[in-house]
C-alpha cells in the first residue's frame, strides 16, 4: 500500500470525503481527484483571503477584466492552457486542444478564431497568472462587497481586531498539527486543521475559534447547512485542535485562558442580509466528536468514530466499499419506523 495512505494527517474535509466514499478519499490522498473549481468556491476563497490574509491576495488571485470564451472555444482554451502549463509546446497544445474541443470546423478556421486579438488577450492574461486563481470582475466585486459588509457590522468587528492590538490579537489561517486520540483515548492519530481565525482576548482571557462561511442562500438557512455539511463535526475537530494549540502556547496551561465553543460567521454572497453569528454549544461539540441523533431520528457520526473506521481501511487496504459492508457481506436495508405486526 502507498505509505501516504497510512501517514497522511486527517483533516475535517478528508473525513467528510471518506464518509461519502472511501474510494474518493483514497483518490484525494493520492491526488487522483481534481479539486472542484466553481464561482461559489472562488468567491468564498477570495472573501476568506480578504478577511484573514489581505496582504497575500495579489499573490493568490488575479481579476480578469476580459470575459472568458464559451462553448467549444472555452474547452479549446482551457485544454490549451493546461497543455502549455504541462509541456510549453505550442504546436502540441494547439493539436490536443483542437481534438478535445469537439470542433467540426477545420483546424485552420479554429486557429483563426483562437488568434482573435480579444481572445489572445485573455489567453495571455491566463498564462501570465497561471499559478493564481482567476476571478471575474463580478466575483471580485461580490467578494469585496462581503468584506465591506462584514467589517462594517459592529457585532462582527470584535472578531476582526486590528494588528498590534495589545488587548486582542488574531491568528489567521492558522495551521495546527495535532494528535487525535481514538480507541478509548489510547491511539494517537496525526491530524491537521487550518482554522480561519483564532481570536485571543487578553482582557477577559478567552480563546475564540472563528470560521467564516459564505452562502448563496439566506443566512437564516445556515442551520440546514450545519447538518448537511457536518459543520458540527468541523466545530468539534477545530475546538479540540485549538485546545492542543492553546496548551502548546501556554495560554491554557499557565495563564488561565478559557477556550470558547467555536462560532460561525455566515454572510451571503448577495449581501441581502447582515451577517449572522452562529454560536455552537457543548452538545454540538459532543455530537461532532462522538456522534448523535438528529431530532428527525437520523444518526450522525462524530469525527472519532469516522477516524476509527478510516483506520480499519488503512489497516486492511480496502477502499472500494465501506468496511461494514465488507465485514458483513451485505448492506442493511432498513428505512422504516418499527411497527407491530397485526398478528
């Protein structure tokens, strides 16, 4: 078995992927699964960067003022850019792009369309920014709008302390490598968490984990997303990571700082409503850690039980199906509430 499948630190996102499909988790770890690239994720990433790491925005993002092509020419251009990044061979890139695009027109006709000055300006822009995430002007404007709305909200501003503030400091995009305990607190598993923000208040001695969420829907729908995307599990995962971080920095060990339950600051991409701060509870953290039952009756898994299942897959090098199906030889089909037989 590839060693990285045994040694790769476990993250919240990888656990979610593992719960959906062990095989997709394997492909993700081996980098055989392409990352999703949508306008939603681009805007969310740009917004996060503007809030937590504004100094690195120009290094990570480029704003295109030229509209991208559509249809077959879009496929042609994207294939051409990929091949140029891989080989730098123009003739090869053109030929492969032509085959992949599906054009029925002859190659010289397509080549002429490709050499249109406006399209070439777009291609040159992409080549010059090949290592950056490309934002359209609309995507950038929405990200800036969310940034301005968040910074102008008096409730949220307390979680955005200024630099060199002696009373309150923020650790942004903080990477925490920590040890997760499973199997009754005996087995240590390498874990990795990258938190949007940890805000330390030196007046009241508190440590607050802050996660930023953008949504294309109403901010009032976030409780549904909290369940759908297992953010309760993320909250527990980050809360426990923050505990180990606090101990390593001596905040919790010697100086009496209290680690508060994580909050989610949720903001709409359309900015139709003010941001809402959602506060997690001790019960949310317990469910996120150990699992629990929704009010609907559906059971959900915590990050510890998922990790224990993942360790079984690692040990047996089995990824095609969930382990319980391998062990039993079948999947349970039990979808109804229990009723009594009339006889």
